[in-house]
C-alpha cells in the first residue's frame, strides 16, 4: 500500500464494500445447472463436469488509437497486452483526421500515418480477427479541434448535408462489422447555452440529425450511443437526463448512455487519493443509480485515471484507485461496459498528456494498474470450477460469472466438450 493514498480515501471506499460485493454477485453472476444426458435423453449419474469461462458478457475495453503507431517491437507488445486484458476496442473515426481533404478518406493501410489516428481498415480487421467488440468513435461532434474538418463550408445547410453523407459513408463501409457507435459526442458543452465553437457552422439541430441519419443508415442491431462527460458524475446534475429525454422526444433511438471520467492533472488525482472529495465513490454510485430512470444500459466510455506522481508509489496509487472504480462500476446493474481511454503512457492527446495515464508504460511494459485490472478481469471475475460430480439426476450446479463457457464432461470412459453461454439463471444440457 502506498502513502499517496490516504486512510480517509480507504475509509470512504470501505463503506461501499458491502454494496459492491453484493452487486457483483447479484448482477454479474448467474446460477447454472448443467444436466448431462445420454443419446436417449436419460440422465447420466456420476458424470464429472468442469466449467471454464472463456469470455465475458461484460465489455472491458480501451481505445486502440496507437495501433501500429511505432514501427518496432512495441507494436506487437501493445496488441498482445491489449488482447490479454480487453474484449472491446474503441476505433478512432474522427472526421478531421479520417477525411483530411474532401473525398480523400484514410481508410486503407497505405494511407498516410497520423499520430493517434490509424487508418481504420487495418484496425477493424485486427479487431475482427481477435473477436473484439468494436466501438466507432465518433460520428457527430461539433468540436473543431478534434472533429470538424477545416475544409467544412460555412453554410449550415451544407454542413448538415455533408454530416449526413459522412454517416452513410461510414455505415456503408463498416455498418455490418462495427457493433457500437458513439453517434453524438459531448453535446452538453453547447446544449442550452452559447456554443463554445461559434466558428463551426453546425446546424442548430445537429444532435437529432446525428441520430436520425444513424438510425436510417446503420443496421437495426447496431448499438447507438450518446457520450458525454460534463458533470455526469454529479448526482444532483440533471442536464444529461434532460438531454437524453429531449432527444428521445424528437425521435432519437438512444440505446446506451456513455459516461466519461477524465483527470488530466497530477493535482486532480492527488485530491482523489487524499480524501476522494473529487469523484467520491458514494456520489459516483448515486449518479449511476440516478441514471436507472433512463431505462437503458450505461457505458463507462472513457476513463483517465492517471498516476498522482511519476514514481513507483504513484504507479501503485493509480492501480489502487483504478481497482476501486472498476469494482464499483462492475457491480452496478445498469453498467454494461468500461473503456479505459489511453492504454499506453505517452499516448494521450496533446493537452491531456501531462500525466502518466496508461496501463502500460512507454516501452509497453505492464504497470501495476495493468496487473490490478488483469487480476479482476481474468481471475477474480472469471469462473473456473473444479471437477463436479453429477448426482442421480445427472445434474451439477455452480454459480458463475456471465459469459461464454467451455464445459468438459467425462462419463462412461468418454470425454465430451461443449460450448455454452451463461446469461441468466438456467439449465444447460450436454449430451454424451
């Protein structure tokens, strides 16, 4: 334990421990009954069953903006460690860098390299090869620094036409392979107050335009998400609820609500570690409870939890804090996924890179925070039973984390394997 994390911080989190432990057991696990039968459908007493979880139902991810960025051994380490920890990836589709000139899109592998903005085709191919859920980030955002191309016409009507065209272009290219989309990003910054980007000719209704065009262009199975961070962890702030309700009233289909949490300063992180006055765990939990009224899943969509010091003690403090928040988020019934933002130190955007916020260091070696999350995701939260012997009814029972399983059954001198999915309490039948 590091002295950078105070006793006051730990005391506050101990008050949440019962809630967290009960939430994980109640919402992330299910009761499984494995029924072993022979070819005639009769139970097989004495069959020996083992269950090994092979995948999570919950989505753990990060952005993969540094895919192929180095041209040396770090690239392979980045990819290997990414896949060790995560089953989901956020792919950069920022308009400004994806289409630097009108009609010239950086889709293919031979596109000019740009830092933190790899060409999309090879990234998506890698995600598909390794079974990662893909999150497309982002379709519509009124930010000129990161999203709106400098060549955008000044006419709002033409901007609306080009925005719709871009959505349909991305849907045509990736609609069948990208499962989740950040349709509208950080709208709260200009909603119901003067826009901070008056030079951008966005149409007044660009928020509903984003969802209208996404709904028309993307497959019905795609998950459409709104994503924001302005005061979203303040349980007394109702603006995000109101924005979601307003867009719904205009016909938006918002499948998931994204919640960002970023700290880009050492001092801000030190304040978390001292007394948790910032991002107090109880308030984060209360904010999550408040979003239950929206009746849809929540995605903790962008997480920046940096080291409070560039020392070994700072790295240990980052790991402790990250573990606490991951356990809280994982325990909540509405949360469906968590996405760490910058996987590697040195990989944050300019202005956000003054802290060490990665789970791996600049040489792509795992940090204490990586190991802390690995212990949760791949060990504490992954079920592996011992040998279970079926009784007279041919059944064994266990409580396991929700997700994909490989079942191995030994009976009558034969060994049978079967794949299964544990999504809720229920019975799985294996025929031997």
